[in-house]
C-alpha cells in the first residue's frame, strides 16, 4: 500500500499503485490523467489504422476484403524481396 494525496478532496488515501485506484474518501480516480492519456493514445492508433487504405472494415465486400488482404501480403513480400535482392547485390560485390 502506498499513500497518495487525492487531488479532489485533498485527503491522504491508500492506494495499490494501479491507474484504476480510487480515493477512499470521495471515490475520485487518483490517476485520471494517466487513464485519459492512454485513451487518447489508443484513439490515435485506432484512427490511423482505420484511415489506412488496407484496413479491412466490416462494411467491405468479400471481394474488397480479399484484395486488401492480398495487398497487405504483397507489401510484406515486397519488402522481403527487396531485402533479399539488396543482400544478394551486397554479397556479390563483397
Ligand atoms: Zn478524495
């Protein structure tokens, strides 16, 4: 147990150390800023994922989903090939 000062009622309260810890006196979250920061971070990640062209959405048709999955796969394959080709070039010149 750690003692923490509640920002809401300004009384000392026991806490476990989790970001979900609440004040014993007023039940206020002790780490509200930490939780909201995490939520914002999560939202930004979700947003960038959903804005990606290759993100498979629920409303996509079966054909669109297949094309997107193929493109994701092809992109990975492209980088692997790029790596292999550059490795071969590097080795053959060494
Ligand atoms: Zn309090």
